[in-house]
């Protein structure tokens, strides 16, 4: 399992993913799940992946190969005129990859090769955009009603996002919010683990404004984790006492 989050702000996009993959408690590995491509001054496109590792690696590898092809028609990442077309082609590629793997493995392969992808980025002259692509290849776009997307192990980190997210918040506050969301998930589910990958994309920059890998010994993340635990305990202690006798 994994956990990835992409949020949209007035100032741009903030993305974070974990790096843990596991095939049982005795086979845990670290694999990157965030990938990006850019054309300086013209576009930046970032993917975050969750699901079957072989499937997601196949999709990313095919996209990477296309960026090196001389035929511009297949170079969707670097040449597609809109982010919508980028999401459409990545969705088609994901659906085709899953289908081919299921066909190769017969009925026993059904459900084993599913994956989902968050696509984020901006092309010059257009707004930053954020998409969630499902295993079937269809997708939805973030908007005012759904300003962030999660994939993977989503339930533990969702409550803080719902309560604290504000589209006008600073990039720095958004990073802090994501760290709390990830800390809550890490505490509740062993299938999500450090290190974490962070990327901040400011509006109209067309390049990562801030990139960071958050390791186990990261001092800021340790402070966030400790202070958030203390704040929750303090908030709980401040609630009115319950009595079995007075109602």
C-alpha cells in the first residue's frame, strides 16, 4: 500500500508521497512514487502512483521513453497542448497496461494489477490543474468542491485535510498540513512508511519550487509528529468530563 496526496492552492500545487512497498511483513522496500517532467518556462507535469508496483513502473517507463522519441505525436508529456489531454493519454495508457497484464495472467490475474495515478502540473498560458486517474482510465479533476486528491491508504490522513485545508493558505502551511496528514497515516498503518517525497509547484513557475526527501531522522518532521501528538492529548484533556451519574 502507499499514500499520496496532491492539493491545489491559489498559489499553486503541493504534492507528497511515501516510498514504501511491501509484499508481506518480511519483504518491505523503498521505491519512488513521485515523478516529474518539465520544459523550462513552458510546462511541468508531475505524477504520483499507487497500486501494483509493476503496473505503475510500466506506465512511468513508457512515458519516460516517449519523452526521448523523435516522433512528437507520442510525446504526450512534453507536447500535449493541455493538461486535460495529458490526463486523457495517461489514463488510456494505465487502462491498457492493466488490461494487458490481466490478459497475460488469465482470470487469476484479475484485480491484482490495478493502480491509480495523481497527475498535477501547469502548461504556459493555462491554470495549474490536478487530476485523479482511476484504474479504468477515466479521471476526475480537482475543483472548488474537491480541491485535493488522495490515493492509496487514504482514510487515516483525510480528517485533518478536511478540517484544516484552505485554498488561500500559504505553501508553507500546506506542507505542514500534509506532514500532519502523513504522520497520522504512518501511526495507523505499517504499509505506509518513510521516507516521504515532497514537491511544491508555484503558479507560473513551470519548475519545482521546493523539493525535499523527508527521512526518518528529519528534525522538522519529528517536531511536527511530537507536537501534533501532544496537541491532540491536550485537546482531549480539555474536553468536559463525562459522568455516569449526571446527565
